[in-house]
C-alpha cells in the first residue's frame, strides 16, 4: 500500500525515529502504525513507544470520597472554555455526588439529581450552553482508607486528572502522596499480577526480537529477557515503581514503611484515548460556508 507523508510524520512524532526509518517501518508493516513502532523498537530506531491515544476531548474529572468509598467521573465537553464554566462545573459536581450510589455509567445516567436524571440534566445543559457533553467514564474504589488527588484543579474536587487510592490501613497522608505519584507516573496496573497478559506477552515478544538482533545465542537471550522484563515491570506497575517522594524506595517498600498495603487505585485523565480529527483552518471555513 502507498505510505503517505502524513503517516510518516505521525510515526516520526510518535517514535522519535528519522524520516527514512519511519517510512521504511511503515512500508515493512503495510502502514500499521503500532506494528511500525514495534518494528522500529526491534531495530533500535525508536526513542520511545508512545502508543497512548492523543488527549483531545475536553471536560473535567471529578472525585468524591465518603468513608471507605471513592468515585471518579469523567464528564466531557467540546472545549476547554466550557470546562471552565461555573454552570458546567456545578453540574459535574452534582454528577459526582450521584455517582456515589451508582456502579456503572449506565446506572449513573439514570441516577437522580433532584427531580431529573443525570442524562436529562446533561441534555438540559447542552441546550443552555450550546455544546455537546457526555458522561464518558466512572470508576469506584473501596478500602479501609480511600484518598484522592486532583491535578490541574479547576474547582474543588475536579480537574484534568483525578486519582483515587485505597489502603488497607489508616494513613491518609501517605495515601495522598501515592495518589500524587500515580498522577505523575501513570502506572498501568497495581502489580504484575494485575497487568494485562496480552501487554506482557507483546512486550516480551518485542524484547526477544530486539535481543535477537544482537546475534547472541538463545540461552544468553533468555537471560537477557528476564532482566529486561523485570525492568519493564518496575516501570509500569505501581508497586514496582520508584516512589516520587523517595526514589530510593519502591512504592511497595514505602507502603511497608508507612504500615499500610495499597489495595487498589484509579486514575482518570480527561480525554485519554480519544482522538479528534483535525481539519486545517481553510477546510474548516469552507465547510462552514457550505452550511
């Protein structure tokens, strides 16, 4: 298939590879972007595998904690301007309150805020503000102690990133430090046992291909992979990461020193995984002129 300049640019921006290497990777993988990134990593040509979707949707994440339960809710809007609107923020706060009695997005939409359902509340707000909105995600965390943290706060309890942490013991101050760590480090799972097996197998496959490029014997490669996968786990699992408050300790070691066990966490970031198709300004004006 023909590889476009736009595809090459996207791969260059994502991987940090050179133009010709990006083009060759796309050619070798028939234009499959993720496969091309893996091909570049195998050849040692990618600086980083930035595979997460672009954060394009706007809105807010709200967190609320009551006793041993915490909820996080993402409510999207089309523009950041609306996310800064006091009426929108009031609605998000009301939705977070309603989420304390819900266990899924669907049950949250049906939950009541006064005499209206959350879904009707959003519909009314769309009519008032004139911009599309939606409840995209919600998550619940329970534990002996639940703490929260909001990054880039727009108002009390809501911002661009919302984190909840559940602990087995009573140490809210430490829980908040862990929540701040999670906001910054964005771990994929609590521990190796919680990590998606498909993610583990894919990383192992990529590392095997990279190791084989060295030409070393299979017995040596197997030993290399053990070390590389251990490093991978220390980077993507919360308990294995170096604690941002004290990098000499892993998060697991810090929790042990604090006398608690971290039993769960949630991290929601506004718009993660959503990709918005961008038009150039001239095309946008032309489209608007056509009605």
